[in-house]
C-alpha cells in the first residue's frame, strides 16, 4: 500500500488530466461548462471522498454507495460518499470527511492523498470537490447510514482499469432516459458525475508503473 500511495501522490503532483479525462465518460447531451466561468451564485459547493481500501486478499478497492430512492435528481444513483458543504464545515475537505463518516461510518482513519479536478453537475447545480484518501487497515468496518444509503459497493481497482467494464447503454430514471457511457460494477451501472470522476482517476492510475499488481 505504501508504495502505491507514494506513486499516486507523485502522479497527482505532476498535474491532473482534467476535463478531457472526465468527459470520456460524460453523457452525450451533457453541456460542457467551464468552471472558471461560474460565479458562487451558480452552484452549491459539495465534496466527495474517493477512499482506497484493501480487502483480505490484498486487493485494492474503493467503496461506492447506492443512494436510497427519494424525490430528487440523484435518487437511487451510485456515488462516492459525499454531500453538500455546510456552514460549520471548515472547508470542503472537512465536508468530504464528515459525509464519509455520516454515510459509511469512516472518518478519523482516513489519510488524505490529494484531490481530483472539481466537477460541476448542471442538473443539480453542485460543484463537487473530489478528495482522495486511504485506510491502512484491512477490510474497514463500514457502518451504513440507512436513511441515506441503500447499499455499499466495493469497486475493485483492477476492474476499473479493465476496459471491458466500460460500456454504453440505456439509463432510465424518474426524470431521464438516455444512452450514456457507464462502468458496470457488481451488476450496477455507474454513470454521470461519478463515472466522470472515476474516468479521471483511471487515467491517473494507468500512468503509474505498469508493474504494480494492485495487490498490497
């Protein structure tokens, strides 16, 4: 794990792939909005935690959550633990850590590695700051918040890097129906903003030494 984290930190410090990597997994009809052109009145600040963990087989994985169904645009979608910046948060990193604790019960064990490119979500108006962290313990004990989270999915990082898990197909919801690119993870379709952030992360991970087996 230490070797991987050190290599990831170095790669992040070289500069991020940015929107070009994000938009490889963007829905075709998604408007491309330059964050630099937004004003604070255009968005609601939020943050997510991309958390690297290790299982009993020493495979690297990232926990994703399936949100409960509710009356909103992100109902029942797959996402990272995260949410809206609150007034008592010191910064968006504090938001990501707080939401990670609230939704999957993990907080003070997290060591921060860096962050990805911020992403604006037009349909909800959220400007998301994606932070990257890791936990050194094997199989962290996740505690699911049943008011917000239906289930937790463990994304094996080797599957993320396997292009066979990248697909395109019909996505249907209460207020949308469209053909979109998505990652197929444990039978779930991961698309939209989460897929876009994963796409940038995938680009970064592929730049790491190809000899890394992703077993630690």
